[in-house]
């Protein structure tokens, strides 16, 4: 189905959209989008969010792709063309599924347990935090280290994936790698980040944490 937009959108959730000739950017609740020929704006979630394709005619028609609008607060992130292509192929459902990390989707299906999310960080419970046998299994399956884990370490304001998200609780305080070399963490506790409510994970459990797929600048994501 082709969506015909009769006039330029002015809002996406609580975010105000300002159309000008600059590069895409966000300033607090204002999202600036270039008004250029070749731009494509696709509304998502009943106009709460959007996808935007920008073709910079001043830079050899360089194309970039953006995902923005309102989650808990306004946000704008640059995404890879594969994410935009997922929408073109299967609409909103396939787009949002494509953003979810492969490891999270795999574990949700395997354990029949839904994930929790804070912005671009996903968490899925693996089992009880004090279950040493579980940790030994994880150590072997995920090949986290040559040594068997004895216990989790206490962590305080530990940065997840070098982003603005921090966790205080228990975890293995080194980045891990799971499916296709994507970084992951195994931890539990309270995750905090600007513009987001605290995500309080059940400290009786241990969680697999991963970041959204297809972010061009993962460390700078909103």
C-alpha cells in the first residue's frame, strides 16, 4: 500500500518536527529533517515514530537513513540501509523485529521468555543468578572464557557497550560476544540512562543484554 502524505508532518509523538535544509539532528524535543528532493518520510506506530531516508544532493547524492520520534522521550538515530529495507520488505512488524538483536530473539524463542527494553538495550532472563551450573553452561556454550565462573562480581554504574546506559548490580564486567560477533553482556540489576525510566531487572535472575541492531553509531544512540 502506498502512503500519500498531503502535508509535511509536524509532530511524531511529543517530538516536534522542523523541516529545513540542514542535516538530520535532534535538539531536545525538536527533530530537524532536511527538506530535499528525494527524501522519504514513513510514519510508524500511528505517527508516534518514523523512518526517514535522506539523499544529500550536495554530497554526491549520499544516502542516509534515520529512525526517530518518541519512545519515552524524543529520539533520533541513524540506522543502516538494511533496517530501512526491512520496512520496505515487510512493513512495521518486520522493521521492529529486525532491530531486535539476534541473540535476544534466539533466547526468547528458546526459553519462551519475553525480553525487557530500555531504549536501544534489550534484556532477556536466562535463569537464577545463584545457579552455578547455569553459569558453567553459559561459560561453555558462549565461550566467554577458558576458566569456569565461580561467582558474579558486584558492579556499580558499569557502562553497557560504552553507551549512556549504566547498570548497577551483578555481572561479568567485561564485554562478551554472542551470535555473529555482536557484543553482549551477562548481568542483572538496575539499568539507568538519560531520557529513560530506570529498568529494574529482577536481581534473583541473570540476564543476557544486547544492543539494537543496525545502528550506525551505537555508542551515540539515543
